[in-house]
C-alpha cells in the first residue's frame, strides 16, 4: 500500500507545523522563516515521511475563524518557504478549496480536509483538477451516540462517495477517523475517541490507508488530567502505540522523534501477535 508515493509497508509519520497563532498547541506554531525551515528539516531528519501545514486552526472547540485571504497568505508563505528544503510530500490542512488550490500552486502535494470534502463543494474538484491525493476525515452530524465506530464508518462512506463521483481514484485517498472532532454530548467525547481507537481495525473494511491524529489532543488531557497540551506527550505516545497496534498506517504528530519510537515499538511487537 502507498499514499502520495510513500510506501506504507510500515506505519509512517506525518509531522505537523502550524502557522496559526490560534492553534490549541502553541508549541506547534511557527511564524518566522528561519524557525519554519529549521522545524521542517528537523522533522524529516527525525523520520517524518510527510509534513502537514495548517494555516488556520481546525480545533472544534476554539474560535478559529480568520479571513480566507489570511489563510491563503499563511499557507502559501509556509509551503513556498519549506518546499525547496524538504523532499517529502507536503499536505495542506484546510477546509477551503481556494486555500487548497493556492497551496498546491505553491508546492503542496496533498489536501487534508477535516470536513471530508463536505465543507466546500469545490474541494473534490480541486483535488481532481490538480491530481493530488486527499485525506478525508469523518465529518457528520452524529445521530447514534452509542456506536462511534459505525458513525465514523458512515461518515467516511459519504465522503468516499463524493470523492469517487468526482473522479478521485481510490489510490489517492487516505481516511482519518476524526479523533477529537466528533463531540457528542453523551457519551463524553474522550470515551467516543477511545472507542474509535480501540476498534480502529474495523476501518480496514475500506481497504484504504488509515491516518490517525491523536497528538496532545484534549481527550488525552481529559483521561490523564493534564490540562496543558505541553504535558500530554506521554499520553499521546500511549494512544499512538494503541492506534498502530490496531492498524493505523500514518500517524500525524507534533513530536516526530518520540512518536516514531512509539510507532516502531508497537509495529515490531505486533508482528509477533498470535
């Protein structure tokens, strides 16, 4: 299995760099050229097979609205700045088709859309027109609160139909179960996310690469009592290992070096499972 030309024979790492000061984890934010290049180069050196650039926070519990022009400015600046310094595929984390298009023109290779192609009707068209792979995230109004995994599967099924109808080939799609994004009133969101990670293997039904982002997210804070994202590294690594054990192919993280070690350990031990 491959995604964006990268072999997924073993789970791979996607390093996250945010250009958005409103992001929930301030430690991931880079706003000057030198820092940005240094971070991207270091992430690749530490083992990142992809770099993900976010120009606007997508955290569902934060006030994150900024003008589209500002998101485009940030995205284009960041991608054009690091493009010549790293050889790995770069993804643009956006829900806006115009931002995606300008990011691709600046050198982005992948569209990472947390609305699963449902937020902007032109997103799938842009992916097809520029022939770039997409990461589709489970995105929907939750109806059945007792069955998180099948809600995620239904949401992904809807996004895949949009992709296929728009001529995006299966080989160009990865799926993301939206850890931290689907927030029912009950059960508590941290139980919801935990159920999805515990049963991640059920998403193999699609035959597509599974990308998981758990890094420093609030469900880890809720379970461990660590309110500050700065203190959630150990919890993130634990959740990462379980996700890999259950079939994650790509892990999106703020902490490349440490996460790669967790991924390697989980993947190695998994080979000996009876």
